[in-house]
C-alpha cells in the first residue's frame, strides 16, 4: 500500500478511449480557502510530470469537486486570517501565527507566494458554483488555479460576485453568465452533491484525490506518491 493512499469504495472502472488510449480520471475534492489544497495542486502537477518523464502515456483527466471547510463563514468576515483561525479552531494566536508562517514557507518551496496579511477570508460557496459553471466549458482547472492565486497571493475577495466574474473572465468565461449563475444560485445543488459524495467516501479533509475511481490519496502528498499511483492506475494493476 502506498503512503497516504486508501482504496476508494466505488465500482467505476478505468476509462478506455476508442483508440485504446487509457484515460485515468482524477477527482479532486478541494476548497479555495484551503492553503494545503493549492500546495497539493502543485505537488499533483509535479507528480504528473514525473509520470510523463518516466514514460507514462495515459491521458490524465482532472475534475474538481466542492468541499467547504467552514461553511458557516460569513461572506464579509471582519478580521484577519489569524483572527478567523484563532476563533474557529480555538487555538492561541501565537500558535496560529507560527502555523501560517510554516505553511507560507512550504508554499514558497512549491513556487507559491502566500500573503496571509492581505488575505480576505470569506465564504467559498459562490466560488464553488463558478467552478461548476467553468466545468461546462472545459475551463475548470484554469479557473481553479486563478482563484487560488487570487485568494492566497493577491488578497482578492472571492465572496463577491463582481470579483468572481472578473476573475472568471480572465480565463475565458463569460462574465455576464457568471453574474447570472450567482444571482440565481444555479449550481448550489451541484455543490451540495459534491459535499454529500465526499461524505459517502468518508472524506473529512482536503485536498483529497480519487484516482481511477479506485485509489484515494489524502493530503498534499509528495509528487512521487502521485507518480506511483498514476503508474499503477494506468497499468490496471492492483496495489500490493
């Protein structure tokens, strides 16, 4: 058994295209407000590159799924990230400060420039709805990246419709359609369904990667872990 990997409880099998090219589906549960999710995205991408460098040829299909770490967070939280975590996790402020410094350093090692001083903590429901809209046009992965960067590095307010519409437009989406979707709460049921499915899988924290509908990778694992599970999934073999 690989480190950080569990068997996923599902009966869906490996996908094969008509041209016999194997497609490995990777379903990722994530929250925009999760610092480890952005780090995990980078490490997963590095794992895919390692898989390619080792000769892996399967198509890797990625789909993001919604997960809300703190669904009770107000859209306009009055305070800093330290204020939120100290209150939500009931941790001493000194401990929170040290924790954020550590995750900032880890993020830097992955090429990310976290800035918790400017971060605007907010409810992520609207961001998740826009990500579901982005999936329709094949822009979900691009938007996920843009939202992470906006949240953790640029201090953008991702609880506001106009901010989300502007960011979505940057990756090629229709800003007016984003505004309409948010005004009508169009994808709320899809967000709820993702969270319910996570509960069925037993997922209690993110990031969480379900690879080939057979393996679960919990957390921002080392790229070597992702390389190994992608290799195994694309070969169709079971873990020992």
